[in-house]
C-alpha cells in the first residue's frame, strides 16, 4: 500500500484500510507533524467515523527527527 506522496486523500484511504482490517477495535493513530494529517479532508472523515463518541484530548509530544539526534 505504499504511496508516492502524502496528502489528505491518501491519509483517509490509509485510515479506511486500518478500519477495514480491524473492524471491532478502537484505533489510536500517532502521526508525525505533517500538515495533511490535520487537513480538512482528514478532519471531515474523522468527524464522520467518530460521530457520537466522546471527544478525547491528548497531549502532543514532538519527538526529535534523525537530524536532531
């Protein structure tokens, strides 16, 4: 399932695949800081699939990249 580049469409496609492979499980996805992980298309999809669920807030932690180590 490799993609040439990341974007909102591919991110939503990836999440749909994860849900299909794990239909009975709650998923927690940890993203890096890519802008497309927080774009309108991704937010709209998450709003749709999480409808009716209690909102949960997590603290964001930025980890160093290989260049910073």
